[in-house]
């Protein structure tokens, strides 16, 4: 007996499949506002696409495969958007502003994070240590809102021989915090080495 032909979902059924996927806990745990906006937009686009893909001329197995492909694309795009939002929120929480801690305090915290395997946090603390050290040495004036890249450029003008180390530290920090690249022991070593190099460069009084 031949197997029954595959069923072609209707537009409503395909939309229900997408809505069911977006309702999973992995999505609900994310920021509600973003999920609502992205989900609404994607489901509206899905309605249009499914209406085309499930037309009579695309029925049967071909129509099913196309609908499944569209649904998979919806899931991938939503996960990507949520991942970007999560990284942006994480980056926004990172501040190089003065916290009352000394450079030595930040270095100690960086080493504690690294030993515990919290490499992202270690990278952040090493950057804070480096910037705080530059402020303590009067290479940089304490300024709220300064980014890692700005700190590197400003300090390079005073310590040109440390320019490569400063740029590498800022790049490593941005890759971890803004670029979404998970921290690892190699990233921590880069930050530690950059901090050591910058500390070893004497500040010449102008």
C-alpha cells in the first residue's frame, strides 16, 4: 500500500506552528517588548509567505518543505535578534566609569573571575583596571562615559610606545562585550599582558 501523500498545511496552520515555537520558554525569558515586536512582524510576514507557498500550484511535499523552511527561517531570525538584544543589554551594563575602586582592586577582581572561569567578567575587570591605572597616573582625566576605544586613543597620544597594547586591549574588550565573542583564557591573557605593558611605560612629564 502506498503511503498517503504528505499534508500541506494551510496558512493558518503554519502561522499556528510559528506562534507555538515563539511561545516557548526560551523566548518568554527574553525581553517581552522585543519578543512582541519581532514576533508580530515575523508572523505578519509569514502569513504573506505561507499564503504564496501553500497555493495549489505548490501543494504536496514541495509545499510542505517550503513551509518548513520558512518556519525554520523565522526561528533562526528570532533567535538571532534576541541574541543581539541580550548582547546589547549586557554591553550597556558595562561601565568604565569610576567606581571608587583602585586599579589594584580591579586587577584582583579580574584574577578572581578568571580563576572561577568567568572569563567575560575577567576581561571587563582588566579593562577597568587598565583605565583606572591610567587615571591614577594622570595619563587620563576621569571622565564618565568614556569607551574602551576612546581610552585607548587618548592614552596613546600620551604613551605612544604603548599604543599597540592599548589598541589590543580595547579590541579584545569590544569583541567580548559588544561583539558577542565569549571570553576565554586567551582573551584574559591578552588583557593581562596589555595591562602589564601599559604599566611598564613611564609617563614623561611634559
